C-alpha cells in the first residue's frame, strides 16, 4: 500500500507515542517493520523530537547512613565517580 506523507506521519506518531509498536503497525498497515521504523523516524525528524530510547532505567538513590556519607563523592572527578558506579559503591 502507498500512504500519503500525512498518513505516514500519523503512523509514525502512533509508534513514537507508544500507541503502536513497529510490529503492530506493520500488520495493521501492511508495511514492513523497517518501513514502520522509517515512518516513526520521519515523524520524529519532522517535529524535531529526540530519538526514542529502547531502554528505560529506574534509578533510585538510597542512603542508609546519612547525607554526610556522600561528602566523599563530592570531591571526586567524573572518572572517579564512574569507577565507583561500576564497582557498585555509589
């Protein structure tokens, strides 16, 4: 099937806003998954939106002692903080 630009943008919007997955759109609109992805990108780029993230992270910081326990991290460089995060100490 051939869709107008307005229709492609509408399909892309549904995918971008998580109302449809690329897989659902491919079935519903009889298009390939790659085409559905392209429609979503067309919508995103036309509206100057940020790329969708495939992953979401729920990060919470707990401090079992006190806020003064974080003072040692305040003086660390970015690289030192990254190393601590990797070690799992932060």
